[in-house]
C-alpha cells in the first residue's frame, strides 16, 4: 500500500469507533434492545432506512473531507470504493439471513427472543471482522501476491455456492454445534431469553446460547468470503473497516425486514455466487487489466438487482404476496 491508501488519521479511526460504540449503546439501552419483543416490519424498515442513510451520509462526509485534504480525484475514488464495498458487504450479508432463518427455525426460537441473539451476534461479528480486516490489510501490504490467492478462493467459493444454492445444511451435524454439546452442560427446554441457568449449583447453557454460537460461527464463515471480496475493491483498511461495519450494523434490521419474505428471494444466492466469481476473476486478471471501480460497482449492482428481479418474477404468484 502506498501512503494515499492509508489516508485516515488516528482521530478518524477513534471517531468512527466511538460512533459504532455509541450506536450500539443506544440500541441496547435506549431503544429497547435489551428487552424481549417481536420486531415489527415497520420497526425493521425504519432502522434499515436509518442505517442506509447513515452509510450514505458518512460517504458524503468522507468525500467532502478528502476534497479539501487530498483533492477531488482521490476523493471521488475513495467515495466509490466505500460505496462499492458497502454494496458488496450488504449483498453478501443477505446470505447470512437465509442461514439465520434456518438456525432459528431449527431451534424453534420465538421471534421475541431472536433480537437479543442477533444483538450479541453483531457485537461478536464486529470484534471478529476488526481483527480479520487488520490482519488482511497487513497480509496484503506485506505479500501483494496474496490478492491472487484471495481471487482464486473467491472464484472457487462462488462456483461452489452456485452448485449448492438449493442445498440446506444439516445443522445437527454442524461440527461447531457437536463440539459445544460435547463440552458444555446444556439445559434442554425453553428458558426464555436466558443464555445461562443454574441447576444444583452448576451453570448450564441454554439452547439459546447454542444458537448464539452458531450465529457467531456463521458470521465467521461469511467473513472469510466477504473480507477478501472487498480487498478486490480497495486495500485501504479504513474503507474496508467502515464499509464492513455499516453493513454489519444494519444486518439485524435487514433480517427482520426480510424474514417473512426471504423465500421470495431464492434466486438471490445465484446472484451472490456470480458476484463472488466476478470479483475473484477481477483479482486474478489485475496484472493484465485493472478494472475501474465504477465499472465493478455497475457489474455488482446489475448482478444483484437482476437476481432480485428474477426472484420476484418467479415467485409473483406466491402466497407471500
């Protein structure tokens, strides 16, 4: 990375981290995040709009700041990089939603308890993503050839995702779940929104805690795909981090917005798979052809929009209408 790829100052990093922590605190302690309740479509839609608007406002502020700091050319490029990265991360996070739905339905988690699980899931995801992004930025800066490894990995992952798009995983055979059941005392049954209970002086985990473990493991798996994908757009750690964080912070609201109609987007997985193949191919051909960011953004947006429109058309007579 050259100097321009790391324009963010320490106060910018600190300010953004404070912003993330403040928004999480507001969600937990002011807007009822710590109280069990069923999230309505209206509430989820409002929060989805808020997070999307905040992401666009942040991007506009970033563009305005860089205009004066480093000039309009770099300002425009960085703004496009953030928008592209945010769109990619947001789109790939939809695949998380399909898995979340499968996990919650498999464990019969009531809607009013799902929000608490996802809040802690988001907290864990933020920590994991931060560590992985910093590690990825260091690896790319020290070993530039790793970008080609990322590219090959993404292309292969996209192809595998396309082949297995209609296959639902058997959660009971999940190695993480089997390991947890082997080493943790599990209190079967409904214990409300508690993660831990005490019996005969011993601490037991509840099935809801097992759900949380699976949610965290799911995000870790998806992070392995999504973080290399955004490095195809930019190697700037600040852009990678901020676009990831905005996508993660809006994930819970997006889940509740789409939960009841997710079945209508069954073709979206093919679109996301094609996005991964495209990004992987883009990384592999970099020595011969450097694709401008705005073209990458247009291709990704077209693939996602096309798969969404195709899904809605294919399910236009569905009972979800």
